[in-house]
């Protein structure tokens, strides 16, 4: 159900994981751990799936703060989420959380999910190519370090399962945009027909430029993986998996 980062696991106050598509109750093309309201999904199945994720992270019944993702650069305050289960906090593409006992998450199916931790604060980031170019990763590091009162050198990052350079064939518009934020040797792999973009590598470069030194890549290419939803492979009917992170109360 979950892929974890060894790097983020070093902080005992942090709980996190990148979900797979396994272990939930959704049916048909959404089988089975779908975490976003898609055509054919039910509120009951979503609630059960989120409950299972929270339980797997040892925060049963926890609030999960979510963003209505827009491929922009808005960073939302995850501390505003209350009550049990998943709660949308409005339009945005990243969330920052400082409140123990709660979770935040971004939902993806080929876009890049990034989880960040710093002492006393965590962030979840959704980076498709538009958000990547607009700078959502660096914006999120800035919001996290401000909330935590630390420098970017204290931030750890896990870059989760996303479409890889093996599969992410892109057009000239995307190539031109990516080259404004990263050199070609980072952003692109030549393809037989069209270039293939490496969105995870571009986001790593952006994080490093923002001062983050400890970065780990977690999980496979989503289009290559039967364990993940992939928009490129399965189209509009597919579900969404999640990058989830939170803080637990540490008893002295
Ligand atoms: Zn692939």
C-alpha cells in the first residue's frame, strides 16, 4: 500500500508514504486505492480508502488536508484542516503542516509528488510540468523553512513515483518551458520521435538550487508500473494515488 523514503524515515516525528493502487475498495478502472473523486467513484469508497491510509500511517482517524490542484504555485496551510478524514482546503498545489496528529496529501497519476520535512514541519507538493516550470518546489521549500524557522539545508526531500524519461514524450511547448528552468542534459532525453522529459530530475535540480541537500528518489516510473495509476497509460478513467505526510506526537 505504501512506499516509504529511508531519508524521511530518519525523523521519528514524521510519518509519510507514497501510496500504490493496492489495498483499497474502489472498483473497475479505479481499482483499488483511488484517493480522488473521479467519474465512477463513491464518497463511501474514498472515505474508506483514506481511513486505510491513515491507519497504515499509524494515525487512525486523522484529518487529511487536501488541495484542489490547479498546476499553479499556491501553498496552502494544512493546519487549517479539522475533523476526521479528508478535507479540501481550496485551490493550491502544495500544503504545509505543523500540527501533530494530522496528515496532508497531494494526488497524482504521472505528475511528480514531492514530500518535504524539516524539524517541526512538513510539506506535500504536486508538480506537473506547468507547476514545475512555475516553481512550485522552490515556493514550497520557502514556505516550509519560514514556518519551521530553519534554513533550506535542514530540509529533507523525497521525490515520489512519477512518469519517467522512459515514457514521458513531450512536445515543443513543454521542451521550451522546461529549458527555462533546467539545462537540456537534466530536463530531456532524446527520443526517436520526440524528446522525453525527466520531470523528477528537473525538480531535484530546482530543490538543490533552493538549498536542499538531502534528496531521495522513491518508486518507479508510473507508466511502467502496474502498481500505480498512470494517466498516460490508462487515460481519463484512471484513479489517483497520493504522497502523504504528517507529524505525530512524540511522548517524552
Ligand atoms: Zn516508463
